[in-house]
């Protein structure tokens, strides 16, 4: 999938393409996955588990560097996720990622950083704004070839939301 997304959009990738590039039979593919969406969902689930462990560990360390740590995870282990976020990704997968980020913002970020809100509805909108802004930043970073350092992007986020 990583190789294919470097050259074509997710919507244009077929199971046959995946099997051809990975030198796996279609029956072997379907033994493990229902379709290309299931492949991506299983991958995302594993990466999210790694991210959750990082967040838990990071809560015990310097919270200021959480975003840089997550970007480092994306750089080191999340090449497929990065491609799905980028211009060749699928809109429905990007929406799912944004929803996951919104829930994480509500559960961890807003209260931890003491971002003020006066109602549950306002907290929801803050979470949506925060997750969409960060998603857009990550998407731009991915589409630009991930040239900027995670630390620099972390500083951008800190300047935006923690000043």
C-alpha cells in the first residue's frame, strides 16, 4: 500500500494492485483482510495503540513535547498513515482520523492544557478546531515531504494553542 500510494490515490488502488506489488496471492490477502479498507484499519489500530502508549508515557514526562513525539512516531512507524493523510489519501479515512483526533483532544488535550471552555458544546467545538488545525498542519507537512523537523512543528503548535 505504501508503494502504491506514492504513485496513485487510495481510491484508485485495488486489492489486485496490493497483491501484485507485495507478491501475495489474492487468497492470502483475503485470509487476513476483508478489503483494502480493512488493511488500513488494522494498520491504523496498531499505530493508534503505539500512539496511546506514547501518550501515556509522555504524560509522565514533558507534556510540552507530546506533539513532537507523535510526529516522530508518524515519521518512524507511520509511513502508510502519512500517505493516507496526504494528497493521495482517501477522504473517508482522513475524516475517521480527524474524528479520532477530536476525541483525543476532548479526552486528553483540552483539560490537560487547561484550555478554558464554559459548556460541553464549547468543549466539542474547541476539540474540533484543535484537531482540524493539527490535522491540516500534519497534512501540509506530509505533502511537503516531511522536511520540517517534528520539533519545529511542535513549536508551531505550542505557539498557536499554548501561548
